[in-house]
C-alpha cells in the first residue's frame, strides 16, 4: 500500500474528483477525513466502505463558512491527532459575461474556491510543520493559467489558487512540505451543470475522468520525499465533438 496510515483530508469528497480520490486513497491504506456539503453522499461512501469505517471520518460541512472550517480542523485532530495530506478540491464555477454577472456569484465562488483553500491550509499547516513533512494538493484548473469569455469570475479564483500555491511552496519547502497545484482540463463531473450556465464543448467519452485526477493526486503524494511536482497540467488526449 502506497499510503499506509497516511492521514488525508479531502474536501468535496462526496462526488467527482473528491470521491474518486477518496476511494483510491482508501484502497492504498490512507486514513481519511472526507468533507462534503451533501450528507447523503457521505452516507453512501460509508455504506459502500463499511468494512473500513475505523479508517475514515465523514464531516458534513460547507467550506465557504469559516466556522465550518474550524470544526473540520478540530474534528480531524481529535480523531487522528495530525495530518499528512491535504487535498483542497472544493470548487465550482458560474459563468457569464462580466457586465451580466452577479456580485453574489463572484463572492460565492471566491469563498469556496479561494478563501476555503487559504483557511484550511492555514489551519492544518502547523501540524505539518510540527512533523516536518506533509503534502498539500490544490485542485486548480487550466482556467488558472488562461482566460476565456464568460469566465472572468471563475478564472480569477483559479488564478488566485495558482498564486497562493506558488508562494506557499517557497514558504514551506524548508519544512519538507510539498505544495502541488493540479490543473485539469475538462473532466466528466457535475461541474458542468445547468445552473453554471456552461456546457461541455466535447463529447463526455473523450474527456478526462475523475479517476484520472485521483491518479494524479496519488502520484503527487507518493513521490520520494526529496522530490516534488509543483504544477501538473492534465488534459484530455484527444477531445472530440
């Protein structure tokens, strides 16, 4: 097992990339803290993996709320006493031309996509520094490196994640803590939902799967301790209409 007894916190773990990563990490021996806003998704995970129930903790919480983040950190430490891997996966997009966009939509994206990353990392980092080791994986996006029409708000949040990751890496590498920003292209998840006002431009069977990003997280987490991938772009090989 590549992650035997490693303690890993994953946000937005109920569906998509978070769920796929949780399943893969559990099979690789990790102890998990799974965070999701949707209790039924966590209940489904608990039922499916009931034989591993002592190895994971499910927390229903909205990471856009600071009080919820404080509770996540406290419950994690109370159960496992430390943390080895933090995967900041929670994020969503609402798309519109800037003049038609809503300030509330921007604020909601910022609080989940950026502020939660800041607060969760700030809260868990002292425990990694104490251990003189750790891995922080921030799920960004190709939208964190380039722009596109109707994506002003979303791209701004993902560019923020990239800036945060790059700066944090330089702060914490002296403690043997790795910081990795993973930047997927189109992934077949519920990100492309009706209320986001966007749609896939390629056929679902030709784009990335959540499992592909989970494998990238595993790779980043299991490199030799003296090695780090700081940024990882992942694109579909041959997206087609």
